[in-house]
């Protein structure tokens, strides 16, 4: 590996950033906050980004190919590059950014596992409970909000399942 290899972009990097951007756009849907009642706070927005990005990564991993796995990793890398930048913009000191990003990474991983397991098992109540616990941070969600967000997550996952690798590699989350 030469010095110039350090500056080369990986083939999936651009698509990973586009997919992550599309997941963030889905997480910023005003209806999630106004109609469903997700908290419009930094923590609430992070939770919805985790949900949507986690579902994108889940779909890519389900495709079971080296290219899809590389793209899933690129989405993950884009997400945590964005988290690093966001923390710095929020004024978090350089010495603690790494620790905070690691904490966010661990939280994301746990959430993605819980949401994926509930979706795989078809356990609507488990998905709603996990979303209530994470999105509303232990506070009681508005009546029916967790169930509505779980229905949104199932619909988003179903839309993703209709997409093949070329569509996802093009950075699209809609057919």
C-alpha cells in the first residue's frame, strides 16, 4: 500500500453517504414528529436516524453479497463520520469526541439488533416496546405513538425489501 492509497476513496463510499443521507431525510420527516409525536430534540432525532439507518443496513446485510456488505459498512461509516462532525459542531472537545462516538456506536448497535430481531420475529409489540424505550428515553410516549412508529418502521423496512442492490447502490430508498 502506497502513500496515495491512503487518499483513495473506497468504491462504495459515495453511495454509502448518499444512502445515509436518504436515511436521515426519512428520519426528518415532519410527520414523525407532528403526527406520531416523536420528540423533536437532539436525542429524538438521533433515535430516528438510528432507526432508519439501521433498517437500511439491515436490508443491505440481507442481500448477502460482498458488495452489499461493503455498502452497509459505508453507510455505517458515513453515519459515524457525521456523528463525529456533529459532536464537534456542538462544541464537544476533541479529547472526548471519540468516547462519545463509541457510546453512540454501541447504542446504535444495540438498537439495530433489537429492532431487527423484533421485525424478523414479526413481534409488533416487541418493536413498539423497543421504540418506546429508546425514542422516548424512558418517558411514556403519547397514546399510540410507539405503535404508530413501529408501523412506520415496518412499512419502511418493507419498502427497502423491494429494492435491489443496484437501486441501493445508486443511493435511492424509493423504487
